[in-house]
């Protein structure tokens, strides 16, 4: 990275923090309670390390292979590493023991697989349950109506700790549209706060990305996953004129 690129990265992180702080205050909430997860996909170890130097405390990766490569290069040293992407059960064994939180558990089968691997390693794996709030056929995640059964099953696993919920709502044209999904998610989160399952604590509501994180915070998110606003557009996001 050039000196200029480093300065820019620092500026981006500062700007994102300010926007998070502003959104939190607008919503009468403490900026400190919002966890910023830097979604670092397609950014190499050097970029990730530079972001950590600039104050990033949590990194989120969404592809196992890429995570493992960067992990070997010590990209995440000094930060917490989480997994936020679609996860196949046969790759679970590569993640458990390396990531502090798997955000994207969208089926009981995946949860059970994680539990098995964690148990073998003698550890307890923190997870979030992913909710398919827009009921999209192409997306993974639990339907709201299936969440209760999933929690009942997974709460019996001593090697799992369910820490909250995650969602990626449908891409909306107008911002008002997404607020209804975010509000729905917050309602589901609040509904689950009062349920008493073993190994379940509704600590985190993870929703909001570059285009909508302020709206998500307004609706109750306390964990946002931000890539583009920190690292700039990824190669495939740059559309030629
Ligand atoms: C890439 C990614 C993000 C961040 O997206 P941006 O729009 O670049 O901020 C958030 N969540 C997940 C699961 C991602 O894969």
C-alpha cells in the first residue's frame, strides 16, 4: 500500500466511526454499544493489518478459503476474527477454533455440525442465527416461524453459545423499504430476549452494511458489517461507464 492509500483507509475508518456515532446518538443510544465488523473480503493481509492499525477491532470474512489464506499470513493479528458468509458443513472444521463468532448459522444441521466439531476440540463456539427476513428463495437463513424450533434444538448443545441474530435483508430501492425489514428483525430479537433457553443470550443483533447501516442502527442493530465504506469498492463493484 502507498502512504496515500494508508491515509485514505484511516480516513474511511474515521468517517465510518463518526457516522455510526451519529446514528447511535440520533437513536438515543450509546455509540460504544455498536460493534463495527470490518468486512474484509477481497482485501489482502496488508490492507487488513493496516485497518487493524487504524483501530479496527473485529474482522469478518465470508469465504473460508480466503480466510484461511489470510489467517496463515497473520492478517488478523490484533483483532477478533468472525465468519459472516455462507458456510458449507464440510468446511466447518476449518473455522472452529479460529473464529470467535460464526454469524451465519442458517440451519439446524449447520448448527449441529458446528457443535460436533467444537465438542471434539473441547471448546464452546459462539454463533448467531441467520434469519431470512425477506423470505428470499435464494438466501439462506431461518424463516422467523422456524426460529423457535431451531433454538430449542441448538440450545441443548453444550458446545454452542447462541449470542443473537443476524440478517441480510433484500436489496431495497428506497431506504424506507429496508427499514421495515430492520424493524421486523428488531421485533424478532426483542421477542427472543425474554425466552429462557440454555446457552442462548440475545446479545447481538447484526444487521446493516455500507448502504444501510445508519438505518439498521436506527432500528436497533448493535453490530454492523461494513466493507465498501472502509476498504473502497471491490473489483466487481466497479461498473465501467
Ligand atoms: C461483504 C459483506 C458485508 C459488507 O458489505 P458492504 O456493502 O461492502 O459494506 C456485510 N455482510 C456480509 C455477509 C458480507 O458478505
